[in-house]
């Protein structure tokens, strides 16, 4: 403030030398990006200057958007450098004018003359601030194009779903299973319906995972090559979860099919002169009733380990523990759509694997045995 003692304020704050240094750095960066953009564009466009297997592999590893991003960054930095050059010139002019006003204020003989100079200085300060806001806005607009924006939460979730629909089905099944278990505490029919949908999604996920060559390879490499890495354990846990989750749905369909077929045959035997369609209505009804009854029975089948651990607890407590166990699956499924954190992913796999070994697998085995006892001739 000492250098503007007569005016009492600095009408044009800023350091032209600092702005000029930044301008030169931006200009150099823009030049480098321009050269990188040109080189990458030539490589991606299969330039004759580099051919062969190494060139093909390198081009395959490049993002198709990289040349566009480099060109955009070059344009943005060049524009920022140009804008800062203009701001430097404006700053120099304003500071020269501010220095002149300071000298005039210091030399003023009367308070009225000093007030006139201060009025001019305030006008300069207002103009200087407006110019600073304008250049700031243009710089912000330029930097917005420097790199692709991180996707928003919904965009990121949608990308992960479309990238791996099989995993998305597994996750949706786990989430619906937890919701269904919770709803079943208060409204058993509604909860059962939700869990049946979740089981159907598990069956679809199982089919998609088994048909995926990459998924199968991560499993077979573990047994044939000893590659018991993170991919192997994740695939193993996923396969266990899909299989266990699909058991109620498969059991309901099998039980319904058996009852429906028997009812249809009985109806056609009772009226042999009728068409084959006469067995459709009773068969459909029997299918629905048997499938629902089997699903309700399986809903109440608990894991042997859980039953043993809670053998002295009330049924209400057991039901709530079942909901809690199902909720851990929903939580780990939701973690798949969070940030890409390797430790979090490994932790989720460990939790799912522990739950699968201690609860899902024993429960699925007991449910399968229960269904087999009903289905066998």
C-alpha cells in the first residue's frame, strides 16, 4: 500500500512479469501438444513411416479419442496463451496509468484536486476488475477443453453395467435378494416375489458368465497354470454366488413343471375326447401353485452353519440374521459401482467368498437336497 499512499489503494493490481512468464510456459506447452497431436494422428492413421507388428500393437493400445483430446488440449492452451498475452498488455497499460494517478494525487495542492484524481483511479479500478473477470472467464472456458471430464456417478454406473452385463445381473440379483429378504419379514408374499426375480437374474448371470471365454479362462488358468490371482478368485466367488442364487429359481421351475405336467396329463386323461389344449389351464395353475409353494419352502430353509450357530435363538432373530447376511451381498454389489479401488475390490471379493463358503453354498446344498426329495419319483 506504500507505493499507492496518495491514492489509498492499488487501482490495477497484478504482476506483468509473472503473467508474461506464464504466457511463455503456456505457449511452449501448446507447441509441444501440437507436435504430439500431429505424431499420434499420423500413427493412428497408419502412416507408412511405421509399420509391422509393433506398430499394429501400439495402435491397438491407443484410445481412439486420444488424437482428439491432444488436439483439443493444444487448441485450449494456445488460446489461453493468446488471452494471457492480451491480459499482460492490458495490465502494463493499467499499471502505467495507476502510477500516473498516484503521482498526480501526490502532487495535488488541494483536497478537491486529489479527490478528482482518486475518482479517476476508482474508474480505472472498476475497468481493471472487469477486464480481469473477462480474461478469467475465457481462461476457464479454455481449460474446460484441456481433457475429458470425469463421468458423473450415473454415467459411471451405466458404463460399468454396459461394459459387463453379466456382473451387472449378479449385482442386481444380490441387491434384490437383500431387498426381498427384508420385505419378507413384514410381507412374505411380496418378499418372495422379489427374491424369485433375483434368483432368475442369478440364473441369467450364470449362463452369461459360463458362456464368456474370458471368464472361463480366468478359472481354468488357475487350475491348469497355477494362476491363482485376483481374477481367479473373483471369478470363483462370482460363479459360486450365481450358482447358489439360481437354485431357488431352478427349483421353482422344476417343481412347477413336474406338477403342471401331471395336472395337464390328468385333465387330458379325464377327457380324452377333448383337444390337447384342455390340459393347458389346469397345468398352468398347478405350475404356478407348485412353483410358489416350493419357493416359499426354500425361503425358510437356512444354512446348516447358520442354524447351528443360532440354534438357541428365536426364529425372529434367525430371520433378521438372514437379512443381515443378504445385505452384505447387496453392499459388496454396490461397491462395484463406486470408485475403481483395487483394495476395495479385493475386500469385496473376500467378503463375498466368506459369505459364500459359510452361508450361500451350504444353504444351496440343503435347498437342493430338499427339492430333490420332492422331485424324485
